[in-house]
């Protein structure tokens, strides 16, 4: 692919690769940061930003990688995906995927005589079993009802329904974010003013200012954050390894979230709950 002067314009990037690179640099991230958060190899990210789609496995991977890159840097992943498809169509991108095919080894294929012999033996065994079973059922003192009764298992006792949990009082107090694993996050208010941005390591804490105007969070690993309001923990802010953005984290916004229920430990050897 040949870059034009318009494609190299850092202010108004026109290609998908230039847009992704500009978004990453605006977010202050390196390619290694994107790779660690999306699990996409650095070589594929480099190919994306260079618009070298021929270096990627397929058109489907090109779209998926570009959308994951965009999510991490806060770009519009839908628009980026559409732009990738348009650019692939415009450049006439086409790649056939090789599927290895190995002919069967004749030495490993059983001979036809052996196959027929095995089939005949199986039929004979089934017939012998049918004769034996019919004679056993017809013997004195043996009935079908007795056989069914012996094979029946006692029905398990009904499990009482758990009592409905008592609604907990709304959580109040300072909002504290504690990293339980390495995680990058950005905190900002409703005016898009950046309050905090850092890659936190396990054990680091950040207390959201109480006077912040509708503080919100952007992160790609919500499961790596422990969120508390006062002394009460609230559930994770999103699904594991899925980027969340514009999620309110004020005490008032988190008050509706109930603390995650704790599953009681099962004694050793006891069956799991059904």
C-alpha cells in the first residue's frame, strides 16, 4: 500500500492505521500497552497502524483487531470497523487461507476383510446377549418388576428454597478504587477534566474526590479493581477484559449497587449445590 501526503497528516489522519496511531498517542500509550490489554501480538498492531492488512491473518481478523485497538484508546470502534471494511474493499484486499490436507496413509487403513470380520463378531455377540437375557427373565422368581425395583434409586429429598435476602442499607462514604492486579485507568468529571490517570499495580489505592462533578471511569480491566463505598464493597464495574467508559463512580451512583454475595464454603466431600 502506498502512503499519500494526506495519509501522513498527523492532524487529520485519513487512513485507519493513522487514526489508530493518533488515538493511541493521544491516550499516551505504547504499542506494548495495547498488546497487554487486548492480547493482540505487537507485530499485528504495527501492521494495523501501518495499514499493512496483508500482514494480518484475514479480513475478519483485521476488523476485529482494529475494533479492539479502538476500544482501548477510547475511539469509536463501530466507525473504525466500518472504515477498515471500506479500506479493504477499496484496496482490493483478498487473502486465501491455506488449509493443510494430508492424504490417508494406506498402511493405517484396516483391510476390508478385517472390517467385515469385526462387524460379524459384533452381531453374534449382540444376538447371544439377547438370548441370555430372555432366558434369565423367564427363570422362576425373576420378574421385570423386581429388576426395575433393584435398579431404582431413592429420590433425593427436596431442598428448601433459600430465604430472600434482607435488603442492605445504601452504602455511603468515600469511594476508593483498589487495584488487585495491574490495571490502567482514567478518572474524569462531566466536563471531561482528567482527575487521575495511571497504570496501578496490585495494592495501590485511589480515593475519588468527594467534590468531583459526576466522576466517571475508563479502563480495559474492570475486574482488576476493588471498589468500595465507605466500608462496603460493590460489584465489579463491568465484565472481565471488556473496556468500560463513562461509568459513573460517585458515591450516589454506586449506592444502588449491592455488595457481591459471598458463597459459603462447602465442607470437604459434600456435593456441590444443585
